[in-house]
C-alpha cells in the first residue's frame, strides 16, 4: 500500500507495536530529479551523478518516518511515497 498525503490521511502505524514497517520508494518515471527530497532527508537519500535520488529500501525508524513524510509531502510530482508493510 502506498501512502502519500495528497491521497490518504496518514495513520500512525507505529502504534501497532512494530507490526507495520515503512519504506520509502521513488517512482523513477515520475521523478524529475530536482532533489528536494535529498535536501530534506540527507540522512537517507543521496543523489546520483545525474541529479536523481538514490533511495535505499530499508525499514525506517520512528525519527526517519517523520522526516520521510515531510520529504514525501514536498515532492512536487508525487514521485516519492511511503510504503507500509
Ligand atoms: S523530490 Fe520528488 S521529483 Fe524531486 S528528486 Fe525527490 S522524488 Fe524526484
């Protein structure tokens, strides 16, 4: 299930005792490579030589989930999403 603030109301999955994890995903077709997400979340997102984000598929801890939500909300083309598992 993909989450984006423009599509759904964000739930607090962390209240489920760790049963739900979240990972960041980028849609490489939609991404325009402006790098807003990397500026907002340098702890996780790097840029490739062409200016496109490199997003590791790791489970985010609570602190990174909050920052990731801000990066998702700031993506101008809705290419960045949080995936819940
Ligand atoms: S903010 Fe969105 S469009 Fe910009 S680099 Fe990140 S994923 Fe791509």
